[in-house]
């Protein structure tokens, strides 16, 4: 590719040909196999000038595509004035090199494209660190392959998709320096990670915590903003959110939860990216309740839900109760679609985050989770236990009050988790005339509500 100069690789000038190789086990997007890749390409800021598809039983070793198809690709790239070819499939560094030799264009794969988007979006120190690690591990070997035979490209850092971001100054330097840089970054990230783990554990003690999770573009940030007036960045582009935001969510009746919004998931999320984004994800996925947001107006919604569930399991967030939310019901092409979804998941809650519909039901469902099973009981509290009386008056619904000189008796409807909280705070009282633990064992028999399995976070992540 002797004629390519750095000037032609400018971001704004990036013109991309998309390639999709359909393998027997690859995800089959009905009708339009390029839909998601096109959206990712647009998010990265490139223009799609051509598309090429091939069905194969397995990838061809050296070039992934068949021999004839590679030629076809080279011609298509030339005819359309493409500067870049983006594969929907992941390529090995050797495949990138072989393809670039024939096609004479920069070749990147889906993982690199996603990394590039992350690199552009990263604003916080932690996010930049995480992206740089992933880039050094994934993109660097591929860039070396490319620059090796692009020997005439001189000076400065490479530009264009797949080469941008916080790691760009490092990409042209020696492998040994890269290794050193990597260990330094990882050390720094480990420190952040340990600090965050402690913060998450503390928050889970102090509050009821709820995490929003879902495929990218499902509407998590829009919902977050609705519920908390939180001001998260919501946008019709993929990966609008890269950091985690946490805000207070008023559940009514004096109860609140801490709600967090984080990075969206995507199918085939690059392995290195998942690894390095763990500490960001951790703030959300280890909340006491997860809200899974699905955009059911998306034709690929079923695959997206599957991806989210698989990713959660993979990263160790499989213990928390989950609440399924069907978002964007206002945008459904066919209202029967909602019935189909409800049929499959009778517990799913239909909402429209954009229009603010269904949010009361959602809040109610979360309140039920936060409070635990409700019972009607009589508390006897010494009057000097002002805090306990205060808590009951504000947080439980009081049905009757009966004061004498030293004690107040309150008939209340109260949730198991609230009584737990009172005990954790060291409150002294009786329930139905008995010591609280004894009364609780009967009111909420352990068999009916198994205690959540509590594996310390650092054991799940830092083993
Ligand atoms: N029609 C409709 N559009 C919605 C609804 N909720 C969100 N959107 C739109 O969907 C797009 C994505 O919304 P976000 O809230 O940014 O999605 P997200 O899940 O936070 O996305 P990431 O941060 O990329 O993971 C935006 O253009 C929103 O306006 C809804 O209920 N109905
Ligand atoms: Mg978001």
C-alpha cells in the first residue's frame, strides 16, 4: 500500500467498507446483517461507502474471506474511495496483515472499532486508564502488523479509527516499553479498583442499592434521569455512557435507594475491554437489585437480552435479584410485540422512559424489593429510643399509637428489610411483646426468604 500517506487517514476523511462473514454459528440479524456494525461505524464518526457479505462454513485461515472475495473487496475499496475496511468478525493480527497486503487499506475488526469508540468517549481518569490498557493489549499487536509494512509512514502518532485515544502516543514505541507501561497502568487501575470495591461494600451497607444494566442504547440513562433528575448523558449513539453515575432515587414513604447507571453491554464485547472495565461495572452490577432494561422496539431485542444475561453471569453478577423492564413501548411497530414479550416474561414491566410511562409501577416494584415482605406487628419502644420511633413514624405505616410514661406502642405495617435495618443500627425494642430476633424468626421464617448469598466482592473479582 505504498501510496497511502498519513494525510489520507484523517478521522474526518475516514470512508469505510463494511465486511460481514456469516458463519454457521454467527448471530443472524433478520433482514439486515449490517445494522449494528453500521451504527457502531457512525458512532465512531466514519462514513459507510460500501458493504460486502460472504457466507462461509469457516473462516479461511490467512485472509478470513475466500480468495475471490478478497479480490472483490480490494476492488470495492478502490471503487468507493474507501480508506478503511471494518470487519464484523474478529481477526488475528496475521489476518489483518494479509488482508492489508491485498486490499491496500487499513483493516480493523469489530473489537477495535468498539475500542476506538470507547477511546473517544472516555473522559474520566479511570475510563482513560481502562481504555488504554485494553488498547495496548488488543490494538497494539495489530497496529504493529500494519505499520511494519507501512514503513514509509513517518513521524508522530497514527491517526484515524483504531488508532486514536489515550493510548495513541504509545502505539509506535517499542514493545518492551509497552509492557512496562502496561504494568504501570494495571497497578494504577488495581488501586482504583480496590478503592471502589470498598466504596461499593460500604454503600450496600448504608443504602438499598439498585443498578441499571442493559444493552447499549436500551435507554438506561434516560430512565436514570427520569427517576433521579440525575443529568446522565443520554444519546442516540452507542456507548453514550462510559462511567458510572449514582444518585438518590426517592421510592416514596420516606424510602430511598441509591441508583446507578453505567456502561452498556454489546454482543462479543472485546474481552480486554470487559476485563479492564470491571471496576466501572462493579459499581452497578453488585447492587442489591438489578434492573435489566431491554429496548423491546429493537428487532434484535431478544439477542440483546441474552447478551446482557450472559455477560452478567460471566462477570460474576449472578446472585442479585433482577427486575426486567421493557422500554420504548411507545415506539413499538406492532402492539402485539408487547404481548409476545409479556408471554415470555410475565414479570416484565412495560415502560417508556422517554415519556415517563410505567415508572410508578416500576418504583412500586422496587420499593417491594427494598422493604422485603410486609407484616403487621406491634413495636414496643422505650421513649428514649428517639431514633427508632422516628424511623417507624417516617418509614413504616403506623396504624395505631399508644403512649405511656416510658414506652410507646406502635402498630405498624413494616418490611423485613426495615426491621433488619433497625437492628443493624442497634435499636432496642420488642415486637409483639418478644425479643426482636425471636419474633422475626416466626414472622419471616428463613425458609420462605433465603438470605442472599454474600460473597465478598474482592473474592469475586480479585482472586
Ligand atoms: N422512543 C423512545 N426512545 C427512548 C426511550 N428511552 C430512551 N430512548 C432513546 O434511546 C436513545 C438511547 O438512550 P440512552 O438513555 O442514552 O441509552 P443507554 O442505555 O444509556 O445507552 P448507553 O449509555 O450507550 O449504554 C436516546 O436517543 C433516547 O432518547 C423510550 O422510552 N422511547
Ligand atoms: Mg447511557
